């Protein structure tokens, strides 16, 4: 356990990439949207002041944990850290970071609600499809996607360390081909109405937290299988 915590401490040396950059991007995109909708307040109706810029912080998390594998992993192994300890420490950090940022977004959503959308009716945090019935579900709806995006970043990182750039290209192209094949199959069999009903029958919490959690777990397991043979 001490080795796992040591890995967490090593990764926290890069606190700018793990915490400062995501917070900076969140603050910057919020300010940009406040200025934009403030200037266009006469042209944009109050019910149309909705932005999807919140996704930027999730993308930053993807990049941060991609760099965790490509940059910190070789350094950690040079300190005689085992692959298991490194991966366990990375998992602890990803989960803690996701829960922390999820809590931050929850608090900002409450501020947004209490201030009437930052004083101009802007919905930046509390997007209509993200709103849940209680605070716990709201927290998880914000937090769990962080785990999924981070897991994708980790997986791309371990693929790069195991097979290089060619491996990343192969995985990306393979995933695109599988997706295209599924689209063609569904179209050929006329299953689009059933697919639409499946998603519309799901609760927003299942779509925002349940399935992303499954993705995070599956990718986390896949990443462990690959990193066991990855070289620094």
C-alpha cells in the first residue's frame, strides 16, 4: 500500500497538469461564455443561453492521463516501482480526481442555480440533460464521466508504450471500422428505431454515470492487461 501511495505522490509532482490545467480551462471557458452571452444578451433568448463548453474539462483529463502513462510511467519504473503499484496508484488518483472534480462541478452548479445563471441566464454547468433529482446523483453524473475519459487516456497511453505509434493508429482505425460495421449492420437490419427506443428508455443517470462506469472498468482492466508487458 505504501508503494501505491508513493506512486500517487510521484504523480502529484505534475500537479499543474492534473489539477491546475483542468481548473484553468474550466475557468477560462466559463469566462469566455459569460462575456459572449453577456455581449449577445439582446440577441439570444434566455432559454437559448446553453453551452457545451463544459466538455473541455473532460478532454483535458483525457490528455492529462495519457501523459501520465507516456511520461510518468517510465520515470516510476526507473525508481523500481512495479507495474502493479504504478497502475494501482494511477487508479487511486483517477478515482479521487474524478470525485473531487465532480464535487467542484456540483458546487458550481448550485452557484449557477442560485445566481440565475451567473446573472445572465447562462447554463454552463447545469445543462438540461445533466440535471438529476438529488445531490448525490448529480455529483455522480458529473464525476463518473471523468473516470471514463481518464480511462480512455490511460488506455491510449499503455497502447503507445506497448506498441508505439503504430499501435495507436491500429487501435483507432480498428475502433472506427468496428463502429462503421455496427452502423452498417443496424442500417441493413432496420434496427434504428429499436436502438432509439433503447436509449430513450434509459434514465439520464444510467447514460451519464452507469454506462460510463462500465466503460471505465472495462478499459481499466484492458489497460492493466497491456501495461504488464509495456516497456518504459
